[in-house]
């Protein structure tokens, strides 16, 4: 199984566990932050840096 799929399944499990202990809106904020932080970091890259990152992913040089 691909590494990102394992992380996604683990995140879903952690989210469900948090949902049983915390109010739903706090759990929702944690999930939104977990999505927003990497997205914001990617969008802050220059176009040339994004191009290099895409090229490395395509070549398989980054961890999967």
C-alpha cells in the first residue's frame, strides 16, 4: 500500500477517535488545519520551486 494512503487511513482513524473525546467542532478544526497547513506551504512556493517539486515527484525521487 502506498505511503500516503497509510497516512490518510491513520488520519481518519485518529479523527474518529478524537470525535469521541472532543466536541465535533474542535475535531473539525483539527482536520481543517491538517489540510490547510501543507496546502498553504505548497502555495507559498515560487513557480520554479513548484516545478522542481513536481519533477522530483514524477521521477520518484521523493518518498511516497
